[in-house]
């Protein structure tokens, strides 16, 4: 049995949470393999809306096991708030959520460091969510991090050592640390909540499950174009968001991975700073934001919007080895008379179809214009109801991307998810 991988192919916010929820009935274990509480996986069903930050999106489907993997960074205070909100809505997670001992902890001082470093960048800000994720991954790589398993072994001494090291750095910047006491109070309350859950050696657990023939789905956060190595650096996240990140983030070998589900929107969005060749600054961009309700599910920040970028999408499919595609928010384009798709970039008169090392302001997108379908698709429930123009758009994308689009989403609810034959 292979571990299937599900991830985003753009700059995040593709709708991964909804699709994990839809696919979960076919799996026995759902495992998050990277990222932190900067994720905001939104799910809607039975008239209710849920936003998950660290908890895997399979948590609502029956008694499936959900795992927070070793590649995730976890903030106990935010975890506590997330868990309590889910418990208040009637979901008891104690027996269904397991946490890797090797997942790194976001400390209160990591949040302060995040704000400090971002302020120090001046006009070159990355657009971080300020949740301490970057500094936590920095400590992980520099071998100074604290992990969930450390909570079981003389934690106070280890915590104070890390805290004092951070405070020395903040002092050098002259950064105000008066908020630390209140942040720590909430954080240690979160630690107590975290201890109510089962900590596991997740690499053993998952590999034993593979041997036992269990069906496992690895859930990614953010998107491929935010990958620390292959994204639009330096405007990226701090982890490997590509499919290979599932191997390091869960402790599985490449030979044990199976299908790679690549999720993308029928258009493009991005949050924060960084290059975005197809970004629209006109009325069309405003309409995409309004119709798609493009605001961060965790931060509330308005997302930058533009037409679909097939240069970036082909690149993402290549580095991920995507075997199946899932197109989200198709209904957002329902009212557009014409729809554009970027098939190449033009730089100084030269046409590029490969995603370049440097993506600057001199890039001009080369568009193909197609006729819109101008039909409300949100009430449709089977492929045969799709308008001809929409089918033409999907066929065009499949030809350009050379990977089949197996699922189309036409709204936020579970029921608005249609498989294609």
C-alpha cells in the first residue's frame, strides 16, 4: 500500500482542506507533513464552517486517525484554541488525533523574533503571518529547536535555555519584549492542553501502518510556489511544501508514495509580498477577489488575484510529480464574458515557457483568451450538466498541463465537488 500525497500547486489557499475532507472516506489515516498554524484549511458542510490550522482536515470524517507529523511546527496556545473550538462544536478529538514527538514547538519568543526580523527588513518585508514559524524552522535547522517529545524530558531547563538565547538576540535589536509574560501564560496553558493528546514516534507508526496495508493520505499546507527551495524565493514559507516534503515530514521513503493529487484554483491568488506575473490591478482583479471571497481564512488579509498562470503550474506539476489534478473555485469564473490563461512569459522580447530563476517586474504574461460560460454552476451535481465553454476550458488546461483534471469544485460545500470521468 502506498501513501498518497495531496498538496497545493500555486501560492497556497487552493482549497486543500475541502478536498482532504472529501477524499478522507477512502483512507484510514490522514497525516499533515509540514507547515504550521499559518495554514488555514477551510471546510464547509451541513451549514457550518470550520478553519483548521494545525489539525489535519480528515478530522471530521468518522473515526479516521489523524496525525500531526514531524515536519509540522506547533504552537501550543494556538493549538489549544483550535481544539477547544472543535470540542465546542461537538467533535471529540482525543482518540483520533496523534502528535509526532519530533514535531517542533513554536515558542513565545519565536513570535517576538518573527516580528523583530520582519520589522528589520524595512521595505523588503516577506509578508510573514507573524506566528513565529520562520524562526522555529531556523532553530530546527541550526539544531537549537525544542520538540513535542521534549515536554516529557526535563522541559523547563531546555525551555529556559532556548528562551534566554532568543532574548539575547532581541536585546541586540532593541526589540520590546514586555508582551512576553502574557504570551507565555497562554502558551503554557496550551502546553497542558497538548499533553492531553497522545505523542507518538510517528515514523514507526506510519511505516507499520503501511506494512499493515492501511490507506494513508499525506496532507500538505501552503503551496508548491511557496516551497523553501523551489518557490519564488525569498518570498516563500520555511518548509518544503512539495511532494518530497511528505517523505521528510513523515519519515516515509519515496518508494512508499503513490498518487500525487495536485490542487489548483481556476485562477490565481497570492498573499503577502513576492512576484505574481498574472496579478490584476483592475476591476477584473477586484471581481475575482469579491466573487471568490479571497481573504485569508486565518489572517483575514485580502489576497492578490489574477488569471491562471500555466508556466508556474507546469513547473509545480513537474517538481511534485502530480498524477491527478483537482480544480477549485471554478464557479468564481461563472460571470466572466472572457477568461484569460497565461501560457508563457515574455522578457525583453524573449518568450519563456519554463519558470525562470528570477521573476521580476519585467516579465510580461502571454495570454490565450477564451470564451466564458456565463452560467451559474453552483447548483450542478454531475459532469453532464457542465456548459460547453467550461468543458473547453478544462480540455485546454489538460492539454497544456498534460495531466488529467479528475475533480472539479464549484462551491465551498462538500456536495459541490464533482468527479470527472
